[in-house]
């Protein structure tokens, strides 16, 4: 019997994959139920979980070094034999087969436990998963945004660790959460809020990724109704600076060129002076002396420049004119 790829995959999922996942969920439910049922679990929680007052006393007595060590301990794998690991696995499997209600109820219980145990990295991951479960079901988008924002906040806090791989992991996850929030806000037409969360996420990133995030935040502002063109241009200036710091000069020049076409002669003299000088230097280094001369010459039309800057740009114009312009004319 010849089957199409689509019918084969549907048959495989219905006959093998989904029954297997459902069987795993039932086994995990037995583990979770045995560990969390009734008075035994309540007594265990009461006796072994720290109260808020105990936690604050411990924090007050600990030094800065101990606090850093505790923060570093947040990023570790859950014990595969623990009930928390079983709950997370069960919720992931429920989301996989579309059972969002069961996943949400399990994740809410798990979030409470992880927060009480101060396992903030796993708590943030759980909040992110709750947001995903909400967006895949008929729950409110406002609730989903709340979960994603909490995840972003917790991931960002953990990015202060000194260990490079832990810091990189936290930054990567916090940026992912920020981009998810921005995408969701973008779909709701809330471009200004989307731009703000992307702008917040760029501070902990390296230069190249930060430049991309700034550029994305700028174009979100341009999509706003009405467009926030001045802030859009300012974010592009910051993006160009970060591209330059990352050594991506062509991308920096592209951002600067876009700023020139945006501002024109709108009275933003300080920004235009900065952008024209950056473009002039880029053209000069690449041998496009006529374009460099034009950019430097345009700076003279900017008002209220300090005398030192005026002297600098006049010397740049004189140097190019004396050295290269006669050759270009001839």
C-alpha cells in the first residue's frame, strides 16, 4: 500500500507516538501522586521548606561571596529522580500532545515549589513554559505576557554571575524571553511596549547581538501609530555604535545611511554631525573620497557646533580637498 508522507506521519503519530507519550504521562502521574499526596506531603513541606522569615535571616547573615555562590548554584540540572523533574517532564509531554489544561495546572504547582526552594533558573524556565502553554490554548494573552515577563526578569537577575558559561546561558534565555514578549506584543499591535522590552534586553548582550536588538527596537517604534521617528533614529545611532564596536563597519554604515535619510535637515544637528562624521570616515577608509568630502561638507550646515568641532571638520575637508579632490577632477 502506497501512502503519502503526510498520511504516514499521521498514522505513525496516532498508532505509536501518541499512545507511547500517554503511557509515559500515566507513569509520571503515579510518581507525582505518590510524592505529593495528602498529609504526608503537607507535613514534609511544613518541616523542610524555609519560611520567608528564615530565608531573610539567612540572607542577612550571608556575605556577598556566599550570595554569589548561591546565585551560581541556581543554574544546575534537577535531580532526575526528584518529583520536580517528573512534574516538568509530565507538563512538557502534555504540551506536546495538546493537553494544555493539565500542563498549566502542573506547571503552576511546580512553579510554587521551585520558587519556595529558590531554584530561580528552573522557576524562570517554568514560567516561560507556562507562557507557551497559554499561547497555545484559549487562555488570555495578558496572562501569557505576565508569565513571559516574570521569566525575563528572573533570567536577567541570574546574568550577574561571574562564571562565563552560566552568564552566557542566562543572557541567552533572557533575550529569548524578551523576543518572545516582543513578538506577542507585536501581534497585538503594541509596538511601543515591544520596543521597550527589546531595548531592555540589549544591555547584557555582546556588541553584535546588542546592535541587532537595538535595530529591531528601532523598527518596532517605526511601526507604532503614530511612528516614533525621533526615538527610532536615536536607537539606530546606538545600533550603529554597537556595530562599529563589534567590527561590523558595513552594518554600521548601513544604519548611519538610514539615519541620514530619516532626519535630513530636521534640526537634529548633534546627531547629524555624529552620523555624517561616521559616514565620512567610512567613505575615506574605503577610498570613496568624493563621498567623504560631501559628508564632511554637510556638517558645516549643522548649527551650534563647538568651535573645536568646527576646526576639526574644516581640517578634514581641507585635507581631502588638497590631497584627493584635484585628482578626482582631473
